[in-house]
């Protein structure tokens, strides 16, 4: 198997384990694309200020998606799985 196939399968496996990673990446790129498109109509705002705002918004979305993903993972591991195990023991 080539290195490209290994990387692709690793990404897909990680995306299945934590579905919020692709959402965070998509949001990050969407915000960057939107802000780059809006750059031509920024008015008298300095370029550096515009780029800083773009970076902060994109990073904020990515961190928010990661936080939601961690909360979902903790729910799945500590609340949902013990409930399923308890029900399986009850049904034996």
C-alpha cells in the first residue's frame, strides 16, 4: 500500500472516530475563504488588522468544534457506554 493510501485511510478513520474534526476543518476554510473574499471591501481597515480578525475567527471556530467533539466523546465514553453495559448485564 502506498503512503498516500495510508494517509487517506488514517484521515477517514479519525473522521469516523471524531466527526467534529472535518466540521472544524470545513468551518476554518469557509471562514478564511469568506474573509479573503471580503478583503477587497474592507474600507480603511489596515490589512494586518483584517488578517488578525480572520485568523481569530477561523481559530475560534476550529477550537469550538474541537471542544464540542471532546464533549461528545466524553458523553459517548462515560455515559452512553456504561448505560449499554448495564442494560446488557440486566438482560443476561
